[in-house]
C-alpha cells in the first residue's frame, strides 16, 4: 500500500443526480480508509449546482447509504434539512461569482457561442481548438460559455501519493475548458476548486477518469489569488466496471446501493460485492476490511 503524504482533511463529494452506486462506495471506502490512517477529518460536500438534475430522493439516498454502510464524516450536513438550509452549493454562489469576476477582470476568460452539435464531431484527443478565442465576443452576451484561456498553461506540479511532486501538462481535452456555463452557472471545474480550498481540503480522492479534471483544476487554482487547491495531495483510484467494461453510472438498477438495501442485503454483502469486482478474496464486513483486504490495489 502507498503511504500518502500527511494531510488533515479530505472529502466525500457525491452529486445528487441519481442513486449512489457501488463505484461511489468504493471511492468513499478508500477515502475513509486514508483518513483513518492519518486521523484526518472528512467533509461531506454535496455537489448540487446543477439544480435541474437534483431530486430530494437522490439527496436523501446519500445520507441513507452512508448510514447503512457506516461510512463516517465529521463535517457537513446530517440530513436533508441541514443540507438544504446551510450546505447546498447555492449558499456559496457568491464565492464562485467572485472567482468568475476576477477571471473576467484579468482577461483570463473568453466567450464561446459554439453549440454542442458544432463541437460533437471533434475527436476527444484533440479537444476544443479555441474556435472563439479571437472572436472577441462580449462576455455578457446571452447563451455563451466562458472558457478559460489556457494558451499560457505551463507544466503543472502535482502532489501525487507517490512521494515527490511530479510534473504534468494540461491534456488536450482540457484546453480552453469551460468555467461558466451558458445558463450563467459556474462550471464544475470552478466550483470544485473553490469549495475544496474554502473548506481546507488537502487530500482529494477521485477515480482515474477525473485525472484530466484534476490537472485543469490545478491550473485554474494557480490563477486564483489565495486558492490552495493546487497544494493538495491527489489520489486517483481504479474504477469499478460493468460487465460490458463501461464505468458505472448513476442508476436504480442492480449496481445501486438502494437496490441492494431494498432487497434486504446487508452492508457486508455490499462491501463483499465491491471486493469481488476488484478481485479481492475473502468476505469484507465493512469499509475498514475492504480497505485492508484490497490494499495491494491502492
């Protein structure tokens, strides 16, 4: 097992756009295991800026799953009412807007009116080519994205869990990434950077699919005064896969914890199912045992 750098606070950051699935629980168990090693605190942060996809039952499912599986957290809401009244991201919109105003004032963003259909044909390995960079569209035009100008992006130092910081480059898929969406809401890349710094997170645990996002967010962090996201340590874990080899997505089917819970399954059977999908032998009674038994994978 790797030895993570010293840290004091990490987070669980589910999105309430569907019922939590086994892949989410793998990430939660790994986060809890690492925090337990360091006696660090865990924040529960619910990423709900896309209010059009949020449903009360999805938010409540987060609390029900964490309680059912006895996965701990030390800061954050304990129920739907606390989440809604004090912890929703809507209460931090002023922080996101301050960051967007700064990027605008420093001429670090440009407006883009490209439609999804215009961008759909672009190969993923090429990414957005900066089509609107020289159009000089007004940022206050309706229906435009704000994209970050990444032409000056340099190599990025990343504090991985391998010991020494490592150098990486911003990948093509994250060139000129969106920081404000066409509906005026801050994009995930910006809100996540602001939240992690605001709450003092210094270890970020994510799936390997979010590695490009981590690099984009580190670059964004270096542009925002006082933002500490880039100083965090990062650990990207493997993903659980469905039978067709695709990564899990939000679902109310057999991969959701809700499905297992309503069928009368025990928490131990959920952890054992995750362990089996990882190729770990034995019976995992809880998140601690899953973390220990599968330690050769971390």
